[in-house]
C-alpha cells in the first residue's frame, strides 16, 4: 500500500488499522481491522482504496440480512 500525503496539510500519513462503521443499504455495517491512512499532524483519517473496495463489495454483493460485521482481512482474501 502506497503512503499518501494528507489532503489537508500535505504531511505524510501513516498506515493504521481501525474499525470502520458505514451505513449500507439502511444498516450500520462494521468493517473490522480496515487499513486507513492517518495524519498525525491534523488528525485526519482517510479510508484506503482497499478498504473502499471491500465496502463496495459488501454493498453490491455480500450484504446478508443478518450479518453486519465483516473482517477486512477475510473479505480481502475472498476476492
């Protein structure tokens, strides 16, 4: 994963892993251990392309009526 510069202050970011909560198809879905870029200077967090791809996959193909918790690593391996 390529390190990016912060979109607000242009300082380099670092890769971190967090739980992302998003509303998808009317449900709050949690993607655990998702890679993000974090700027220590201005405290902004940016979702990585890889995590965005998994969220899109959940929205389009994988959202089970009963399942609202997804692990990034498991989803990424299933691709």
